[in-house]
């Protein structure tokens, strides 16, 4: 495998995935591109994209638009707005598949109760979804069931090896072991 080089031109690349509320404010966002170098630039982009799309009817199926030399695929569900952005040369179907995978995984993890309150209460799961879908802009997974399965497997029991636990779970496990050893 010495001759294997990663060629980004042949891989689908996502610039960002956004989950905004009904007022255009952030719920969960992840940027994979340096097109927006500062936080102010990112917030301005989110506000612009929200303003451009808020009057559309993207509730039943995903819509596609061009904005600032980017292809944006988006979908609205109750008071949440899902967006996936790619370059102007990116395949719209790939971006739509990423969006649908993200939406399906969130729907499964929130038990079909997809709204802002539930999303904020389970923000850790949504952020894990983003990590499972895209890494550094490269699409890793688009199947909602697989994504939700990987995310829910992060919520392992105490018997799982520490290397497979999140930091919070590892601290909880350590606290529990310490408590047990002190009570002996």
C-alpha cells in the first residue's frame, strides 16, 4: 500500500453540516472547510443561508440551492433546519444522501421526537452523529441506521474497555470503581 495516496478530487467532500433552530441560531454545527475562517464569518454564513431558505417549503423532502458558489441541500423538520453544504462542483445526490443520513440518525436517536428542545437535551448524540458521518470533510457513512447504531454504541456499559468509552463514561466508571474500593 505504499503507492496509496488520498485524492480528495475523487472523494465527496462536505464543507459543513448545520442544524439551526427556527430563528436561524445554532443548535449543532460542524465546519470542515476553511472557507469561513472566523466565528463571525461562520455565523454570518448561517444567518445568510437561513434568510435565503426560510421561505421555502422544504418540509416534505430536501431542497437544493446555490449560494456563494456552494451547493446547499436542506430540509426543515418542525422547528429544526438541517443543512449540508458542498462545493459548486460537488454531486447534489451525495450531499442529499448525507443530509438524509443525518436526519434519519437524529430521528432514530431522538425516538421520532425531532424538535429543538429534544435536540438540545441530546446534543451529545447529535454531535457524535456529525463525527460518524463526516471526518475532515470526507463522507464516511450515510446510512441513518448505521450512524445511530455507532452513536448509541458509545453509550456502553461499565464493563466496556476504557479505550472504547467516552471521557464522561470513563470518569463515571473510575468514580464508581473508587467508590466501591472505598466502601470495602
